[in-house]
C-alpha cells in the first residue's frame, strides 16, 4: 500500500478544497467561509470529541464534532509550535526550512520566504479575504540598532502579510517570549512602557520571561482578547468593504492551553486547575466564533448546522476548519 507523505497529503487536501470550491461556484452558490483554529498542546484526551470519558466538558466543541467530521488518524512532522505552523501553512517538511529543529524566539527574523506558496496564498487567489489573529511564531523582522535593541515605533517587516494574509493582529511568539506587544498589520499598537516577567519559582504553570511589555498587553487577558479580536474581524468583514468576498481567518490563540496563565482559570466561582480552566475558555470561545461566523459570515443568521470540518492533526495541535 502506498502512503502519502505529509506535503503530499496537505497538497491533496488543498487541491481537493479548490475543486470543491470550484464546484460550488459553478453551481452558482457562494464559497464557504473558512475559520481555522489552532490550540497549542491540546491533547487528544483533553476534549470530549476525541475522548468521551474526558473530565473536562466541552459541549461547544462536541457540537462542532457532531455536526461535522473528526479525523483521529492525521499526522504532522512535529509537535511543537513553529514547525507545526510552518508545515500547516506551506505543506512542507519543517526541517526543509532554515530551522531544522526547535522553535523561534520572539525576536527571530521571518522564517517563510515571501515567494513560498502558503494556504493563505491559495485561498486569496480563490477570492478570499484573508486574516491571521493570535500567535504567529514564524518570525518577522523588527527594526534593531547595532546592539540589537528593538525600535518599537518603526514598522514590523515581513510578517504574515508577505505570506498571504491581507491583515493580521498578532504576538510574535509564545506567551512566555518577549517582547509582549501586539502588532496590527505591521504596526505595534502600544510601545512598551515597562518590563515584566514571572519566574518558574513564582508560578510553575504561568511563568514567562522578563521583557518589555506594551500598555495594552495584559498577560492574563490574552486569550479572551484574541478571541474578541477574531469575532470583531468577522463582524467587521460582514459590515465592511470586503463583505462580498468569503473570508479565511486563522485565529491562533496565543499559547492556549500551552501556557496556563489566564484569568479564565476561574469559572462560576470555582477555581479550576490551570489546564482545565484554559480548556473551558477554549471551548467557550470556539463556540462564540462559530456563532459569529453563522450570523455575520454572509450578513444573515443561519439556523442550520455549522458544517465545519474538525481535524486533530497531531497529539498536541488541534485545528478546526469552519464553514459558515
């Protein structure tokens, strides 16, 4: 029996998607909106769709799975942040990039060259308006002086915008990696006004490295902030100049549940252990995005199923494709 390599599998998937979208257009129907959500280090046993006996109840994710398809035998070339994202977007083995192993830092230069085709490029050519929100962790180019000090007042170069995304709102790396600032399509939203960090001794789950942090960057509010940004993007698309286009959105919540520092550890007056709190926050936010996609994706509310496709790509990385 002949098995597909990961790039062949992803290419086959992409070609199949293009053929499917082409068929829809030929039939006179509108192309589906696509929302792909990636959660860092979410294990196969952490949610009910992939583990019915899971102690963490995730009804919104269960609804997505019940109304769609769950693949339990899909694979990736790596189970850590940067190479997983590289493989997902490019369809290439991660070791064919300059980063043969490990992950980038928050100060690393861009990893995917401008000329390298990506999933976002493919969908943009198919007529989609593309956006990326959350944890990028594929590098971009800060303006640095001779001593390596970043000038946060100058534009960020070679970010997601050169890899097929029309707009992005992102953090450079994991939530434990400085600098802690938001970048909105090349511009830092708030120049750092202090340094901040927590040691492992202070918090074994929620530690993060000392570094510069912007006035609008609040560590414990990162997850709800990013999901709100994703929902604002969906609402803005429906009301904006691109509302005739289908949209492709890649919300990558920063380090969720990879780093467990979040105000979401408190639910209904009860304190959850860190991982459970983050998983509850994830499932709630994913449900909210699905509902917003239904109501705003085509300018009206749909009463039928969401028609999503959910894939568990690897032991640590959950990706969900949603069709409005």
